[in-house]
């Protein structure tokens, strides 16, 4: 379900670390590309081994990250997932499943690339986080 465009979305984005260094024009670009999704508990955001198609920014609720049968952790408000497969044009390295009902903003591969190309602060933070996750989790 698409989020109505306007100040509430931008206000939410400003509170997310990923977007904290963005100017008004950059936030407007990001906001124009996002769709809000409501995800039920136990629903999959990402399935391990599937082609990377989406990038999620979680604003409410929690999800478990698991590779093979190993829990890698829990992500929640302000966290993002799906970046590694999109950055490297590969399959997802882990499954991400909601453990509570959650709200997230999602963009597809093409929109993700547009944001990465046009907003250097987001590009930097996404790449730093992806490198850290790869190092920590052997992805």
C-alpha cells in the first residue's frame, strides 16, 4: 500500500539514521520512491537464496534475520535489510521474517539504485553497513 505523500513520511525518515544526513531535496526524492507496507508476524520480508528485489527500512516492529538455520539477530525500527543482494546483484544471503507485526518502507532494485546514485550519504551508510554485516556474518 502506498503511503500518502506529505510531511508525516518525511518526518519519519528524518528520525531514521540512514536518512539523518539528507537534505530536504534528497528526502523528497526518497519519499517519492517509497511505498509503505504493513507486514504480519511470521511473514517473510526476504527469503534466503532468492534474487534480491527489495530494500526495506523498518519503522515499527521487529524481524529475525537467519541464514541457513542460524539466527543472526533481530532488526527493528531504524534498521534496513536487503541491501547486500541489491548492491552485489546477487541472491539474498539471509532470510528476514517478521516476529511482530511491522511497518516498513520498501523500494525495488531500480529505485534503490537511483537513491544510491543520487544521495551520497545514503550510499555511504548502506555500503558501510553491508561491509560490516558481511564481515560479522561471513556473507
